[in-house]
C-alpha cells in the first residue's frame, strides 16, 4: 500500500475514499483515530489514504480531477 493523499481531517478522507471507490479504486483510510488523541498531538495531519501500488497513478489522476472540481475556499 502507498500513501496517495494526506487529508486535513477524517471527514475529507472518507469523502475522497467514497469518490475513489466510485472510480473503482480500493482505498484504506489510516490515522483517523489519532485525531482524538490528547496531549502533544496536533489535531490534523495524521489521516492518510492508501492505495495499492498498481492503482497509485490512476488514483492520483482521479484525485487531481476531484480537487479541480472541488476547490477549497
């Protein structure tokens, strides 16, 4: 598995995961539960989307289309 996207939060990761699933790309969200950690952990930056090595380039292209269609404010 290879990191294809670092999300700003768990919600963003799961929305993008659903989009990639519609594109036929299997993903795994990791780090979502670290956001609730207390103490010195920052609230963001740990949530990542992983894909298989064979799907990496196709996933990057799909993410680029998703980002172009959904620009952040």
